[in-house]
């Protein structure tokens, strides 16, 4: 394991008229390769703000964010599943999944395997507006993992899924972690937490670790494996 992203005493302050909100308050945390970390907390607790700081879409008012040299601005360095999904409306589902490859990033998974595992078969020639929100979200997940990034950030990646499709998405994220990524996902789904390596809870901007770190032996004993049909790199 290696440290991919480290936050040291990071604070982010939002000011709204006379009100000052410490959205992230003196947070120190490290996200490591081969680890899947879940970030939980009530709505408005600062989860998205914290993820934006990790990604680099926002900058802290106090403290520092350190990123490993592997975490660059390519899809292979850092991939994101944002809440807004960010699909290109004029591209098909298949083309959206393949977008990182079209931009010159090396392929790790075949898109056909991800499409099958995430239940997107028959939709590859449709555009995002022609499929459901849940299908759009699974498209964004496939796009994020196709290059096997060093860091994968997913903001509520199962928010628009039923239980079966939530499990499909989590399997893909766990496989990315097993293959070497540092995976961080914000979620409200408590039932998923026993399957990840670390759980951090954010409340009013303050972070605490809820569950102890899962050891490599325990993680292997759980039988984690790459998705059916999606685990063989080209």
C-alpha cells in the first residue's frame, strides 16, 4: 500500500452573508492504494466539500492536501463519479464510457465487460437523455474505472439505484480497490459499509473513523474479486 492522498489539518470555510460555516473543520486523513474508504454523514455535513478538496476542485482555507505523483490530471491518475454525473449529452452511452480512452488514456478493462456487469447492455447506442438516471449513473461509474485510476472518487454512486444495481456498482469499486486504486465513496447506504475497508463519518465538518481498518487478510477472506466478465485486462 502507498499513500495516494493525504490531508493535514484541512479546513474549508463557507461564508454566507453574516454566517460563517466550517464545512470541513481541521480534517486530517490519508487515503491509500488498495483501500476502499466510505464517507458517511447527514446531508449538509460537508461530504461533497471534502471530496472536492481531495479531488482538487476546491482549495482549503487552512491546512494542506498532498497527492502522490501518480495522482495527476488524467483519467488514469484520478477519476471521478460526480453527483451531477458529467456525461457528454451528444455522445452515446458507449462513447461516454470510452471517453477516457478517446482522450489518450490506456485501457484497463474492456467496455463490453463493464457494460455487461453494470446492466447497460442494449443501451450503448443511446444518448444519456434516452436512458434512466440510474443507467446514466452506472455509465459514469464504468467511465471512471475503465482506465483503472490511481485514485477513484465517487460521490453518492448508488443514489439512483435499487439494491441489485447498488451491489453491482459496489462490486466494480471493490475490484478497482483490489487492483490498486485508492477508492473513496460518499454514501448514505449503511448496508454497504461492512464490505469496505474503512468508514469515516463527517458531522458538522469534523471527521472521525467509525470502523477499524480491515486487514489485508480479512479483506482476502471476504472473497473480494473483480466483477464477472470484467476482471480480465486486455
